[in-house]
C-alpha cells in the first residue's frame, strides 16, 4: 500500500505524540490520526470518530483489518522517527 504526503502536528500532551495526516494510494486523504503512547511505552493509533446524540461512537474512517492498521502505523512511525517497541 502506498502511503505518502505524511505530515505531523506535534503535541505537548504527555500521552499524545502527534496528529498525523497522509494520502493512501494517491487517492484518499486521511487527517486527524492521533499517535498515542501508553503508560507501558507502546504506541497506538486512534482514528477520528464522532459521538451521536444517543452516545454511540462511529468512525469517520478506519483500517479494515490488522494488516492495513500495521502498514499505516509503520509508515507514520517511520516518518516520525519513532520505533514501535
């Protein structure tokens, strides 16, 4: 999967490393992906979502499987210069 035009907005928040945006396959722009660090040091991504009036949460977009999630995560972390340990 081609992931390009990766950009970051760095954060001062201790658990939030950065907000990321990227382009997938030269045809889909993804924005407001949170790159977060857990207390144990592991890093994960949060994809944007909204909460309905009834309290249900819905994703604007998200990876459809673990392999796609890992490809996006690896590309973002490599561009950020952070290892996924």
